[in-house]
């Protein structure tokens, strides 16, 4: 769904996505090809890359035909589930990059009880809204997905084929570990 913005906000929103994108893909970061079994954790100066990952159709359609997407409506019931907010860099025929923020439920500000700071005091919010993060969760660019956390990007990308799965030997080793006591370990396998 498309989030409508006042035109006066466009430059600020653009900066909110593009400034962290420069840091996210800076040349000082080592790009580590994602392999769930070999490198599940990153060091601070690293970033995962999944090469040759097509951009899912809903994202490419939203980027190429933004005016054909339904308008986002926050006041509908039940409250919509938001997993990501994204910005795109696209021409009329090609998506150059998509910048993804993770969206967490506490970012949703509804008028049940949310506060904002105004005139040196907190006031109850009168309308629905949401806050945006200051960092990116992922970037899709040139057919590659760059990210730092598989669990985060799996919320809005179907990465099931990249999820780590234990082999029979690994499961056997796990249930045979002396740290655990199981009556019928063979039933687990």
C-alpha cells in the first residue's frame, strides 16, 4: 500500500532513507556472501549479501506504478500489520534500488494512548500516526539483497530457502548432548 505524504515532507523522507543508505553500503564494509551454516553472525564492519535475488513483484510494482497502489489507511479495523516501510529509486521502467526499514509495532501511534512533545510538555496524540526509524534493515540493489539480520529481512522477504536447517547428523549430535535429558530422543529424529 502507498503512504501518501504532504509534498513538503518529501525531501525529509528522502534524506531519512538515502543518508543511512550511504553508510549501509559504504566501501569500508566487508560484503559477506550469506551462507546460513557458515556465517550466521556478522562483525560490526561486515554486511551480508544474497546475490542474484530477484526483487519480489509487490515491491517492484509499488516502485514502478506507485499511483496504482491502494492508499494506506491506518484507521481501518483491525489495525493493519506493517512489516516494512520502504523507499525506492526507480525510473518508469526500472527499479534501481529499494531501501527497507524494519517496522515494529511500537512505532504505530494510535490515539488510544500515545504522547508527543509540544510547547515544553507532553500531550496526548489526537490523530493516528507512526514513527520512522533512522536506520535501514536492507537494501535491494543490482539484483542483490544487502542486510545485517536474516531474522529481520525474513519478515518482509521470503527467504525460506536461505533459512538454516539442521542435518540429521546435527540433530543427532544435539539430542545426544549431555546438557539435555530426553526419554525418547529417537522420537525427535
